[in-house]
């Protein structure tokens, strides 16, 4: 029904530079020498917006997709007047991902995880079987939506502590199944469950940061910003969990350098985590090329303290070639720590002055911008992109009735792996 030709692209490994076709949901180099991301190399070097395609798919030139799905929204970018006035900034652009129909933002699950989900599920080499996705909450909600709407078999694994993040506008199609790890478990434990599931026949991993569709889906935030502003910004502000969004922003920036029409600068990545959980900041502050050792029990306690639960990744794609360390090294980026109170105040300020509620991680990003201005880390005349990775959730809940989802099964954190696998297999054979 849409006039759409599958996007033409090759994959390239960052370990040895080899190019290869996207035959079977490729997540790594066919001949891996070291842990390394792969990238999509698009035939179209110049991004043309396809306004005849719905939602996210206007950016199809730089998405590794073979089809168009129903129900997506696109990031929108606007120039801030109120918040920027308050902070004394001249060129503050807000890229908003979430629900704000008055501004043309139609991500009904309220976060930029929809950018990933609608890109991943439309990926050219989408295999048969059940896709397995681990999530701290927002990703699960986004994948549940796109898979339910488009009847794509999905198994979600989520920490039970985050189950409140799993809601939907309507009951889900039975093709979406949900399991959880018990109370006290975190995102890391949910990933462990998903790793067990993909050992079973008929299941395949979504791939997370290693999935080019996921990163390039997130990169649409920068595609929106750059095409709206008309140039590559000087600074990019985002709160990070795994940092995959920041890697994606950097990669989008590199594509625009090749495009050539939007300037030749590299955005400085101004990233933030929710303190006291700061493992990426701690590694980067020492310029360590690998993550520092983390004590599991300490990390669990820190994660319990933070409000922005989605920023709780303990195994980020930091050291991997083409990952966060390389991204930060390439543009002189920095990472700030923001506590709950600073984030809450920033969220309130955004609601008052820009007019929409923020998801806790996005409030962390706004607080980091405020802190950077206060500490003179940015030039007030510079062009700044503030990536609001989630918002309008309260607004959406006020304007719609929603239902909360529950897991079919809850597994112990240190359960017997074979027993866990047996029970998951049983769920799908009933
Ligand atoms: Zn290789």
C-alpha cells in the first residue's frame, strides 16, 4: 500500500572492515577477531526524507528495513523558547520522543524505544521464530506494541520490580508473551533469562546494541534534529543506560559528515547517568577503555535507589569496538552524574515551561543540561540538541485508558538453567 522499495545497504564489520550482505539477522562479523559492532552502510549517502511514508519510516534511507509496519511515530524536533530563555541559551533544540500530539509526536508508549522497535521489526532479514527481548521496561512496552499490532512472535523478559512500566493501550495479541525474574532482580537478571531462552530451538535474540536496526532506529533522533535545524548540532545531551543511543547518535553524525550538506563538525556527546549508579561515568572519567569491576550486590543496591530505572545497565557496549568508549573518544564527550532530586526538579521545570511531563531518564538529561550551563561546560551561543528520550506518559494515561500487563511466569534469580529453559519451552508448546 506504500510506495516503498527495501532500503539498499551492506553491513560492515568494525573489527576488520569486511563488507557483507544482511542475509540472516547478522549481529557480528562473519570472521570475528575481537568483540566488535557491525554497521550498516547505506547506498544512499544523502538522506532524503520520505514524507509519503508513515511515522519513523520517513527516515527509511538510513534504516536497514525491508518493509513498512503500522503504528509508528517519529521523533520531532522544535526550537525551545521557554527552557532556553530560562537557561540563557540561544540555540536549544529539543528532540522529543513520546506522546505529544499537539506537536506531532505520536509515540504512544511514550519513549524513543519505539524508534528501535519499529526499525528492528522491519529489518530486512527478520527471521522466522520467536524474537527474544530483555528489557528494564520501556523497551518491553515498545516491542510489545509493535509486535502485537503487526503479529510478530515475541518473548519479553523483564524484572518483576519494573513490571509497572509494562502497560498498553489495549490487550496484547497472544503473539506477545511475557516472563519475569523475581523481586530484587534487575535488568541484568532479565538479560540472563533471555540468554537462556535463545538457547532453545525456534527462538532468536533481538541483539540489543549489536543489532544495526536498533542503533539506526535510535539514530533517527539525530536525523530528525539535523534535518530540522539544518546543521549538525555542537552538543548532544542524553541520559544513558547502555549508551546505545549515544553510539547511534555518533554514527548518525558520521553519516551526515559523508552526506556533506549539514556541516563538518562532530557533536560533543554530553551524557548522563542517575547517581549513585554511575558505572559508565566511573570508567570514562578514568579514560578506561574497559568497564571497571562492579560488585553485583553494590550495583543492585544502587539501582534500587535510582528513579530512572531504565538507566540501570550493568553490561553496556562500552569496550566493544565501535562502542561507547570509541564514540566518546572520537568527539571529546563527557558523562555527568545526576541525582534523583536534581532530576525531579528538572522534570518539574520542563513540565512548567515546555508543557509536557518527562519520563525519569529524560528528566536526568534536562538536569544535565542545566548543570552543564551552570558549570559553563557549554557555550551559550552554540547549537544544542537535547534528546528527550521519553515524555508525555502521564499525559497519555490521562487521555486514554490503559491496561497493565502481567508476566505468565516468574523465575527465581538463581534458578536452575535447565529447569528455566524447560518451563519456557513448555509455555510455547501448550
Ligand atoms: Zn572481522
